[in-house]
C-alpha cells in the first residue's frame, strides 16, 4: 500500500535521486534538505514500504502556494500516485487556510499537463524561455478552492 506522508530527513537522499532522474536542472540534496526547516514549505512523499516512489514540494505565502516540483518513479507511473500526491497536498494546504496552488510546467510536458487538466488547473500565463536544458516556454497553471 502506498502511503502519502510529510517528507523527513530519512527521505531526502531518495527524493534528490528521483529529482535528478526526472529533471535536467535538479535541486541539490542540500536545497531539498533545507525545505525541512523552511516554514513556508510543505513537501510530501509517496512511499511503498521503505521505497520512495514519488514526492511533491510546495511553498506558501499569504494563502497562495506554489508547487516546486512533483515526480513519480517511472516504474510506478500511471497508477494514480501523481494525482494522489497533488490532491493530498491540496487537502493539507487547505487545512492551513491556503486557497490556491500555482505551478509552472514545460509547454511540451504532455503527461503532466494532462494530469493538471484532469485536476482542474487552468492556464493563467506563459513565461517565454522560462526553462533551460532545453530552453522552453513555461506554462503557468493555477487552481483555487474555497477555504
Ligand atoms: C507527471 C507525473 C508526476 C504523473 O505521475 P503519475 O503517477 O504517472 O500520474 P497518475 O497515474 O496519477 O495520472 C493521473 C492522470 O494524469 C494524466 N496522465 C498521467 N500520465 C500521463 C501520460 N503519460 N499520458 C497522458 N496522460 C497522463 C492522465 O489524465 C491520468 O489519469 P488516467 O490514468 O485516469 O488517465 C509523472 O509522469 C512524472 O513523474 N513525470 C516526470 C516529472 C515531471 O514531468 N513532473 C512534472 C513537472 S511540472
């Protein structure tokens, strides 16, 4: 059974490894670790027993959250884990009176865009050449809810 729980020090190395496997400009392990003591941050992990299979990171200011990243181990994709990470994050943010979640996604990232679309995110902007390696536009998506 997959569990969705707040990230702790025990997960940091595995989160950094998955981040490096999934993104061309990964967060350093130290940057991920510093989120554990960042009062604005909420990161969740999906674990299958001792195995880390996904994570999601966010930072919130004045009731609005930004999703820093979300990723699922390739061997565990298309099982609803990415969707559950986002809905679990939104539920926990709501408990903290957060009413909106925004994120950037590469314009070519069809699987992630399909996931955000399924969850009711809408495009509110576009940042030309926002990403590097390769250079690409970023779409800004957002979802709001009642608190
Ligand atoms: C995006 C990502 C997190 C999705 O995780 P996942 O656990 O495979 O997603 P889920 O199984 O929860 O999928 C939920 C929905 O998203 C959409 N989706 C997910 N992967 C898809 C794909 N490859 N093609 C089309 N739609 C997809 C579907 O609508 C799916 O619902 P369905 O299974 O009922 O059709 C995963 O592909 C990933 O880690 N990608 C690499 C990292 C990344 O790009 N992160 C986003 C950065 S902005």
